[in-house]
C-alpha cells in the first residue's frame, strides 16, 4: 500500500544561492517544490518532459523563443516537452513543478544549469 509523506520530510537541495529544491520521483513522473529567491534565474534549458508549474506564492517571469509571460500566485503554466525556456523570480517564489516523464537528469544530479548557474543576471 502506498505511504503518505509531506515535503517537510523531503531532503532540501541547495542548488545555488537563489534556488532550493525538494523532489519526489515515481516510476514515470517527478514532483518538486522549488524555492527561488527574488532575482534568481533558472537559465535557459529544455527537457524531454512536459512541465506543469503551479506558483504557490510569488511570481516567475518565463522567457520563451516567441515571447515571455508572468505567472503569479495561484496560476499554472504548461511547458511542452523540448521547448527552451528560462525563468526569473520577480519576488521570492515557491512553486510546485510536475514533470512527466520523470527528470532523470535531476535524479542523477546532472543538472549543472541549475547548480551554481542560477544566479542573478547582470
């Protein structure tokens, strides 16, 4: 029988001075809670997973090749697989990200674009 858990029991990974992540992985999907401090940048990247991002608090500005959009508290964005994107925290932000298929690069800790690269743009 599946067991319940909470993010309070999940390890926090400090990926950079601006980004902290907690994640849970199933056989086919990844669920993550991400904390991004105001001014923090998730550098441009793409992945084979579809991504739903639900902003719990704060706001993220997403940059795509064909434009940009701001997603605020209570809003959800779907980023299709293989679509390059970048995000900037307009304020201290907490979001829930859901990926399918699961993020193998995160599991392997092969996500250098987040580790140390996610700092303020100058």
